[in-house]
């Protein structure tokens, strides 16, 4: 069921590259060749085969979110 969800919500504090990826995918998804889909899936699955190190942008986004939550509680 999870794989059949039709909407993806990108966190507002995600790095710009994540938004650009979503935009390009949305524009081209109806025209992708099956080999392109398989290649993208293979790339996304690499992280499950190796230790994932978050890019600095993602680490900083998490810190910013935690700070905002702390400030909201004050």
C-alpha cells in the first residue's frame, strides 16, 4: 500500500536540491524510459547497501528544525 501513494510531501526545510529533484521528476515522470526508472531506483537503493552519511545541508536542516521547535516551546 505504501508504494501506491500518489503524493509526496517534501519537508519545508529540505535542501534546494531536493525540491529541484521533485520538480524535474514531476515534469518528466510520464515520459521516462523503463531503463531510466530502473537506473534511478538502483541509485536510490545504494544507501541501503552502505552506511549513509547525511550531507551537511540535511544535517543543518535537522538542527534548524530542532531549534525552531525549542523556540516555539518557549
